[in-house]
C-alpha cells in the first residue's frame, strides 16, 4: 500500500504522526533491478519463437490511413541508413513517452489533414511537470531516531522511502496543488560513498587488490550497515552523510503549457517537437504554502527537537 495504513507495518514505534491535517506519510517503491528492467523481466518471452517481434533502430516516420473507416492502416518506420519498415495491424499502441507520443499523435493528425483529433482541443496542451527544489538540510540531533524515521526501508528486494504528502484538505484550504517532501543523502566524500564505490568495483569484477585491502578500513561501517539491515530492515545513514530536504510539487493544468510541431525537421523528415512551458504563479503559491505547512508540521510532530530543519 501507498496509503497511511502502510505506517502500521513500517513505523511500529509510531514516530510519524497519524491523521495529521497537513501531511500524510506515504511509501514510494523502488523495485529491484530485475523487476524494473523490461529486457530482464521479459527475456523468456522475447526469446521464444512465438514471442513478440522487436525492431530496433526503427523510428516511426508516417502513417497510411483508411480515411473511410477513420483508422490507421499501416505505420511506416525508417532509420538514418535509408532502411524502411511497414507494419500493418488491426491495433496500434503509442507508448513512446510523453513528448514523443504527443509528437506522433500530432503528426498523425497532420497526416489526416487535421481530421484525426478535430473534436479534441486537448492534444498537446496541459503539459505538466514536477517542480522540485531543496528547501533545507536536516541536523541529526538524535542520529538513531533520524535514521529510524527517514532511512530507506527494505521489504525483501523492494526498497521503500518515506514521502510526506500534502493532504487534500490542506490543498483545498490553500487553493494549492499537490506536493510532497522527501529526504536525499548527499554522500559527497563520505565513508559510505567510498564503500559504495568499492562494492560497485567488486560487482563489476574490476576491484584492484589495493582497493580490496582497503575494505578493512570500512569494517565498522559494514558491521553497522549489516546491523541496521538485519535489526530494523533499514539502510544505515552514517553521521558524515548530509541529509537534504526537497519539496516537489505538481503543476495545475494550464492550456498554455503545450507541445506542438515546429517548422524545423529532424534527420528523418519529421517536424521536431517544440515545448512552450513555464512555471505559473499558482506553482509558486503551491511551493510557498507547502513550505509553510511543512515547517509547522516539523514542529508539531516533534521532529524539530530530534532532527531540526535548517
């Protein structure tokens, strides 16, 4: 669950407030690599003779339309070597990311003499992004409790990180959009950064003997990290790691934030995407209202005494 009931499983000590009027603690998920990489996850299906056919280095460049039926008949693709590919199908799925999918749909609209989406004024408009900035650093007056509060939790191979999300009531009260706060670790030249570099070298089988011998220096940190993982199911954050607090907001929909086809063409002859986008006054209002409520929440929850926010 992403909801507040996940606190009962991950915060048995009830360090996070329940039912706070301003912020709800949610738990973002970070799947293991083998569960988040498409090629790894579907390797068996892709290798089977009956599995899906995959064309690499084939960029969609045009469409053949059945104008009477009002549907796409064929998708044309090509690459910079001059090779071409035509795919005919009953159904097509556009899944090329926000900007490229929108560009392809607008190109389809242009190829249909502006008939494909003539009944919709939304295509390409209301482009929204997340705006994020650092709003403070956290001083660990009580390092152990701070670690219990904000360090990653592990559930098997799944990593979970706490997000303080602005409640719908707080949003409505301030006339603001959604927002959430989260902590990041600035490893810099900390012992944890050096240990991570050593472990990565070991995983890539390029660890020099001198570096391997240097692991002995990190034995206390390795032991503490192992203890926190086993005893608390958490990552251990050493005292020399700087904790930074970030605030991330959602933009409210605005029709002037849009993507359109430009006059210039790319190397395959398609119009390039032009993005007309800017933060709006309401976005700054959301940031400021969320920051004010976050500061109040930090005091009200008791965090200001345990891990003051600068």
